[in-house]
């Protein structure tokens, strides 16, 4: 199985909402001993834990699919799980979905165009900005200190769910056990 965290490379983006996929992969890597696989053709940071691969594309968000495709083809991987930020869910929510549209998310759009839409998505809610015109600055904005505790809880929830996928549980069972739909009002409010 290939687990892909979506995000943008570089320290300037490390704590932004758009990088929550990277944050989940980083937390998994902290928990397990892993091998680092260096191959420039992958256009990303690739790690292996047991029989599973974990990818953080370094192509920037709108070209993420290139990195996913390179790893998927090289290792002949059928099952792909993509962890990404989702404006349509309240901050703190964790949801699972097989296939579907990209909802304007450039990382999903790139991935869909190269491997198709039938992969598992781990949707990490980030909420929405007050005004539609602020979406770009919102997703590229950093979480603030008031959000650090609920953010860590959200990341932990996603990691526990991924551990169960790694152990062979079906995504439907994982979704029924580990989805977080409702969050506290304070965490739900978008904070710029």
C-alpha cells in the first residue's frame, strides 16, 4: 500500500493548512522505524515501514500526481491512500472516501489526472475562510497557537486509522471506527 501525504516542500509551508498531509506522514514516521528510499525519479521523500510505502511529494501541490505515479508504477502498487486538507469539512474532522471529485484541490486534481480517481482519500478538515476570495491565503496560512491541541488530536486520529489500514483492516471498517464528523465549536471556527 502507498500512503501519500499532500503538501508543499520547504520550511515556509511546513505549518500551513495545506501541509496537514505531510504532518500525518511525519507523525507516522516518528512512531515507527523506517527505511528512507532515495531515488530522484520519485520527485519526493519516500519511506518504507514494513511492506508499506509513505510518500511526501516534493513537486509542489499542483504536480503531486507526478510523484505518486512514479512510485506507484515503479513498485507496481495497486492500493493508494492520499491524506489531504479539505475545505469542505470543519477543522478537526477526519473523513474517509473512496474515489470522488477533487473539489478544486490541486493536489487531488493532479493525482486524479495521472492515476484515476479510485483511491482512498483521508480528508482532514480545515474549515473555510470567511470570504471566498481568501481561499488561497487560507490554505497557505499557518495554524495558530489556539489550534495546536485540536490539530494534534486530528493528526493522531488519522494516524491511528492509518495504522489499522496498515494492519489489513478494510477502509470501510476504519472509516466507521475513526471518522470524526463533529468537532467542538472553538475548533470548528476558521482562524486565520
